[in-house]
């Protein structure tokens, strides 16, 4: 019988009481892997109550002791990297190398959060008025939760979780119902080896009902969300309605600008990795290439070669360079969008639709696709496709290119390829995006920098990772004190 995934609540596996389940398939082989429960309010309430009960003791545990669990967590993740990466590939479809890289980024966040004792240190000012001192201390927010998407089943929860725990909060993770097994495996490892006090870290599977349960529960004080923009907006406004802190990362349409003076060999290689890595299902995937002047010809020709020669197949095969998209429904959706691009006037220069991958005939594959001369006023040049499709359009000046970038809805990432320092500075200064790449195709910030995002790519103030996470997961308390000298006893 296919395994039914349980929730993990109060330090125990809790068989889900939900009657609704979804199947989880391997998107390359179509094998049925598991069933994930669509948990209801009762399970969310149980997890929240467990996290609330665990909070007072966890909060009183010194930060230096709390981070000992993170040191151990890092060891557990490293020791089990291969099993975790295989699970990611099996349920998400990316290559095994991409899955390993994903977990490396997760571990990096655990490492940075080990610096919390210093990062959450307060402030002290003596004699703000005569004999009066002022102290600012940071205290945990309370029970916090993460709602995460399918495209990085192991990494994204770690943009938040280690910081939340290290700052003294208790936590609930709600993974994507499309890829629930990776988080299940991580919780199995933590259950067996980490030894966190019961209730500090909980796992609730499900979809909208579970998320609404978290949004509406008065004891959930903060929610970190990563996913599509419509849902991010919903989480942000609902969270505000229920008085919560919210950080909500949304979708993207990431442009890269290629100037004629760019190193074309390097640019093409990097741009292809950005557009087709993780089958384009990366929030920092290049989705629109804007070539300036003469770059139009050189870049287009080189990209056509790279796109058509990429090795596509099952991600567990080490030779494969690009795996599947998440499921058949998304394969179909992406193929329809390629057609829409053509209908809007683009040429399908490299067509990745309906590929035949020997041995994986039922897999959800789309090969790398290039839409050349997309209509700048059409939808395809603007909307997130979230698949291995690079749209290309051509302009005459860098000013035109930047203006086009800045007129878009999203602001997750924008990149420039050039050998001109002045052009790079102009771009860095003017481009409206939270992550900027200069001769970089995936401008993913290291864990000690915030994962920024602008416009419809982010709703909130404090981002994930870094000292932003410390701000998000702590509330400041300012104490103004007067201790008159005449009150001191003579010792
Ligand atoms: P999604 O928005 O469909 O789902 C994300 C999470 O929200 C899941 O856990 C899902 O169960 C939950 N959810 C879905 N619909 C909901 C609803 N109506 N109400 C409440 N909760 C709901 O996103 P996805 O398809 O899993 O992931 C792909 C999207 O995530 C893309 O748009 C991508 O750009 C975005 N993403 C953004 C970043 C970033 O850093 N900005 C990173 C990764 C992915």
C-alpha cells in the first residue's frame, strides 16, 4: 500500500485525521510515491497548541544552548545529504546535482543562524537623561509558521526555520502538498537524532485549509510565505487582518540584459544555466533576455546552440543537465504559454514542446525553449512562465532596456552582462529589483544577506535570511530605568 504521510506534532508522528489526500508522483517516472493528507483546522490547532506549550521553556533556554541544536542539525543534514537529495529529485524532478546544491544552501542558513547569540544582542544607553538608562532587548515573537512552495522542497523552509528556533520561537512548517516527502524525511531525521523538546518544531501537511487555519489562529504570531504572487498577496492581507507579522515572497519574471561588449561565451553559459537550471522553476530563473544592439545576433545564435544541446532526462542520472517540470498539468500549461508567445508574434526558435525522452514516456518534460522576438507589449514578455522558456527581445540602448525592466510587475532579480564598469554601475543604480546580478545569472544572496525582492515579488518589510530574519523573529522591548543613588544601601 502507498504510504500515507503523517503530520508531526508535539514531538510525535500524528496520523492525519483528514479524509482528503492527494497522490504524490515522481514527475519523471510517473510512479506513485505517497499520499499527502490535506490537513484541516483540527490538526493546525493541535500543532499550534503544542508549539504554544513548548514556547515558555524554549524561550527561557539560553540562546547559546538553543544553537547547539543547530550545530547538530547541520551535522544531520550533511550526513544525510545524499538521501535527502535523492528524495528531492524523486518528487520534484530536478537533477541530483541541483538537489545537492539546494541542501547546501539550506545548511548555509543553519550555519548563519548559529550566530544568533550575537545577532540578537540588544542595545544599552547610559544616562539618556541624568541617572536614567535605556535598554533595548529582543524577545521571541511566539509561535511562527512557514508556508513554502514546491520548487525547493528542502531549502526554502531553512530561510526561516533556523533563525526562528535560534531566537526562541517555536515553529510549524507547512510544506507544499506537491513535494511533501522531503520535509517528512527531514523531520524523521530530526525526530531520531536531533532531540529537540516536544512541540518546538512541528510539521503539518495540507493546502489552503491548513494555511487558512494558520492565518486565523490567534496564537500564530508570524508567517513566512514563499510561493506565487496571488497567494503571497492573499497571505499578506489575511495575515494583516489577523494581526500577524507576515513576510511573503511572490513570483517573478527575471530579465537579463546583454550588452554587445559582454563576454558572449561566458554570458551564454551563465544565461542558459539561469534559464534552464531546475527546468526554469526557480524564482531567480532568467525568463526574459533583452539584447542591446549587436548583442542581438551573437547572443541569439549562441543561446540557440546551448538550448538545443542540453541533456534532458531523469534527474537521478548524473549525466542529465535538466530534469522535469513539477507535473503533467504544468507541462501542459507551459506548452500552452509557448503557443501563446507564438500567437503574440514570437518565433519559436528552439521548441521544447512534447519531447520524447526514451524510457520516461510518461514524464513531465519540456525541453529548453527559446521564444525569439517576443512582443514587448504582449503577455508572454511580462508574465511568469515558471518553466524552461527564455523569451528574447531586442532594443537599441541600455536606457531602453532598463526602462523595460522597470516597467514590469515584478522585482525579484535583474541581471546585466557587460565588460563596462560604467554600464554596470548605471544598471545597479537604476534597476528596480531586490537582487541584482552583474555577469551573474542567478543572483541568489548568501545566507548572511537578506533574500530581497521588490514590487510584486515581495510583500512585507523584513526578508528571509540574515539579520532581517532576526528582526522578523524578534520583538524589541525598550526599558527605561531610573535607580537613584540615594536608594542604594550602604554595604
Ligand atoms: P503556490 O503559491 O501555488 O503555493 C505555495 C504554498 O502556498 C504551498 O504550500 C501551497 O499549499 C499554498 N497555497 C496554494 N494556494 C493557496 C491558497 N489559495 N491559499 C493559501 N495557501 C495556498 O506556489 P508554488 O506553485 O508551490 O511555487 C511556485 C511559485 O513560487 C512561483 O510563482 C515562484 O516564483 C514562487 N517562488 C518564489 C520565491 C521567492 O523567493 N520569491 C522562491 C521560490 C518560489
